[in-house]
C-alpha cells in the first residue's frame, strides 16, 4: 500500500485551536463559508454513524468536524491555510479507542525484559540468561510468558529459573498479569517457604513435598513484589510517554487505562498539559485511591484529554492461571478459582459510587465471577434508587466478561451493564479454554454477538500488555474468531463472531459511550471532536487474513496529528 500523501498550501500538521463557525447542514452551505484547517479525502471513509455511514471527504476546523460528506462540498472549504491530505486509497475511520489497557505496562514492556511470544520454557531460560548478562540488574524482572503453547505443557518453576540465574532474585510475570514465577533466591529473600500461608485471593503453588514451586497466583504475587526497586518519577514518566507513543503509532486515538494509581493520573495530566502525551486517556483508578476521587468527583487536565471518573475493582483472577472463579470446578484441576474481594468490603463502595456519580469497572472472567458482578451491581442499583443517584445512568462496566452462563447473558442489557471485552483473548484462549472448561461451558464464552443481539453495549479493548495491543489483531479476532494462523478448533462457536460494522463500533462509538463521551466522540459526525484513524487497507472489505497485516498511517486527536507514517 502507498503511504498517505500531502497536498497542502500550508504544511501545518497540527490543527489550530482557534474557534470557527462550522457547517451544521452539509447539504446547504452557510452564507459565510468557513475555511477548514484540514481536509481529508481520496479513499473510503467509514463514519460509524448510522445516519451517514460513509463519506467522500471530511473537513476539520478548531479540532471539530465541520463537514462529513461529498468531496465537492469539502473543496469549497479549502483556503490558503488549509492542510489537504489525500488518503491515496487508504481508508479512514473514527479514532480507534482501546477500551481496556494498561498504559504504564505498555510502556514498561518496551523498556524492560519482554517475554511475549517466546515459544518454549527453554527459550525463556535462554532469554533470561542473556538479559542478565547484558543488563546486570540487581533484581531481574520480566513479563509476558504464557505456557499454554509450550512443548513442555506446564508452568515454569523456581528450579527452572535457578538453572540460569540463581544468585539474584528473578520475578517473571505471566502474560495475563495474574501469576508470577520467582526463583529460589527471590523466595528466600521474601521469606516464602513451605509453611507460608497464601493470603486471601491468592495461591502459593506447591509440589507433592509441600515445597513452593515458585508460582504465585493473584493475591500471593505481592509476597515478592517488595524485592523490586520502586520506579522513580522519571521512570514512570518515560513509561507513560513511551506507551502513548506506541499506541498512537498503532492507530489508537485513546485508551481506557485500568488500575491506575492516583500518582500516575497526576503524572498523565502533567505530561498531557506539556504536550508529551498526545492521545486521550480515560482512567480507572485503584480502589485504594477511591476516597480521593469521591472527594473531587470527575477530574480532567486542561484540555480534557486525560479524564478520570472510574474505580477499577477485581472480582476474580484469570482463566489461564486457573484463578477465574467458576460455578463448578475446572475440568483439568480440582479447583474452582479465586475470589479477590468480598461482598462486605465491596457493597459500601458501590453504594457510595452511585451517590457520587463515579463509574465502577469490575474485572470478572469466570462464570461465577461474572454472575457475582451482576448480582452485586443489581443489589446496589436497588439500594440506591434513581432519584438518589448522582446520574441516572451510571454505565457500570464488567471488564472481560469472558465466561458467562447463557441465562446471565440477557442481564447485561437489562441492568445497563457494559460488557468491556477483549477479542484477542478468545483467539489466544481457544488453545487451552476447552481443557479448562469443557465443551458445555464454551456456550456463553467470549459471546460478543449474543451480548450485542441482546441489546448490551460491548466496548472492545486489548488488555495490553497482556495482549499485543494492535487494533488490527482485535478487529480480526472480533470478525473472524480464528487465531493468527487461521485455526479455530471444534466447538469454538463461530457464530459469536461479529459483523464488521459491529466491530467498528466496538472500537469507536461504544468505547465513547462507555466513557460518557458519545455526544462528542466515537463517530465521524459534524460537530464532534475530530479524532481519526487511517489504515493502509480497507478493513471493512479486506479478506480476514489481510486484516492483521494492516498498519496505521495516520492518527489524529481533536484535529492534531499524533502520528503520521513516513
């Protein structure tokens, strides 16, 4: 595909902040025709606006769409100061938004030992040994391994890691962020022995002799986290800016940032005000910082690019590490998973959130975890009547919504609970979920289409750095439901794939709704903020196999170019 071309009388890639009169009616030109800051044409344009689904051209002034329609009408808005961009056959979409990711972790992945995609335990050991030799750390920290496709077919152990690094602590986090393997030195320095009791919501995996294997699950992971040197503010800033730049290059105009300490919210506001973070970030803070958010209410930086109004909670763990809470035991283990919180500690927070207008986003993966989220949300809604709420429509979110019993699927729409789901989980989990769950529980697993058909809003995300964070992998997974090699497997419920129109809304309009911003974001509509993503292929017509090969060539946030391919 050819790169985007510029035809401009003024090579001004940043949209002006000056206010301007915009054309509300694209069929009748106003008496005083405005001069656009930027006009884009020359390829298919998909708007995610049902009233006007496609266009030939868009025009932007003051960071807002003033025209979405024909090229002829757009040409009338071109003046001496207008930047004109030709797509040259590429395709334009509303700005793609990742509805569930971890910005600091995305940046950290680029700056630390990344074990993503490593295909065997032996390869992990070699990578760890090489990193130790190159970096000479006092504590070796890495993330991204996942054992489900390894030939060894098992979790790593401390003894595996001891073979290559035994004299300093080594702590390697599983890709899902819900388990770590620590070497013997790390366990020794942390005081973890065969007699150590796992905290509530955690597990210390032990062998037949009662010895810890080095695998710590969910709430047991902090037992070794104290060995990791705390990052400096400069480290945090670097990770946040790196993550934001990576995401702009992928084509994301924003992300919903999960499990964020308030100190990082403050850092993001400062970095965005300085122009160092160019994409939008919608923060869900950690529960420890809830009192601060209750006191302040929704907060945002100077230009509204960084918004914080949500608290992120955890109901259970992850499926891969068998921490997801199930109604019946796992098919491949004598366990039903882990609950990470109690009703007694959660319900007061839910009631206070309803009275304060603060959104709740709660992680739930197993069918028991998802049922409890729905039950607790429903009880909170009944306890705090609509007149007593700060807002009538709280738009609370179930983050992941992976395994749901069929009888619970209609409850999302009935309760107004948003299903925040990550399609790439389904094309990774298909290699082990049937073993974990058995065929019967695959009905209602990763059930995007059923949820949409029931009337629920499904906001699409990636959970990066758990997954790669590439919007094209997520779009491919949503519409095709096969792994990246084209494998699907038996009984993986191909009918739960979504249409391309639905997938487009999953990453544009519906994340905007999930952030209370659908009136100004999420579609290419006159009067909305000009957030745009251009890809070098038309993903609405490309073959499924070509979608993951597609690359972003232009990312625009409120009329400003955040990324343009060379």
